[in-house]
């Protein structure tokens, strides 16, 4: 669990890095609303695309392995 001072420092660091903007919530002097910046969204999008590419490669590899197992089973006279 993060304490309020720790969380405040994290938010300040994220703002300095250009990853979030913040504003006080209407009617709440101690509550901040955080918004991701375009930079943060670009980073998240790039990481999501990389993860999807990795997942697609894994799926292709699994398809190839399954095809090889199926072909080997048929060749051995033991269809799945």
C-alpha cells in the first residue's frame, strides 16, 4: 500500500516525465484527477503492439508444432 506522501512523489515524477497531467477534482481540495498524456498513450500502444506481435509469433509456432505432430502421427499410422 502506498502512503499519501509516496503517491504524491510518484505523481510528481510522472508529471515531470510528461506521462500524466493532473488537476484538482471539483469540490475536493485534496483529490487530484490524473490524465495520461499523448506520450504515455504512445508508449502503452507501442508496448501493446510488441506484446501482440510476440503473441502472434507464439501462435504460429504452436500451429507449426501441431501440424508436425499431426503429420508424424499419420505417417506412423496413428492418426489423432
